[in-house]
């Protein structure tokens, strides 16, 4: 990872993020000054934000599907009741 070597022997996917973060840490006074670069590097490694967003999108899709199914089911019940009147 931080060495720069990827699994295939080429430059690792997060190496550029690591270099930016490492350079910032070597020249800054406070580690918090490099918080955004650290966040970018960790996101590259672990994809936590990406997975959170995917989960939110999936849950919203499921919610919409359930709402559409309830609506369709409700309309079917209304049609059956109006036919019996």
C-alpha cells in the first residue's frame, strides 16, 4: 500500500493519495491540517463513504418499491370494492 507497489507489481491505486498525505504530514505543524488528505487516503483504501452511499441508495430503492407495491395493492382493493357495489 504505502510502499507504492500494488498487487500486480505496478503503482498501487492509493499511492498518489498516500504521497499527498505523507508530504502534508511532513511539512505541517498540526496533524489536523492534513485531515482532508487523510480522509481521501482512507477512503481510497476502505471505500467506507462509497459503501454508505450505496447502502442509502439501495434502502431508498427498496422503500420506493415497497411503497409502489402498497399503492398497487391498495388500488386493487379499491377496484374490487367498487365492483361489488
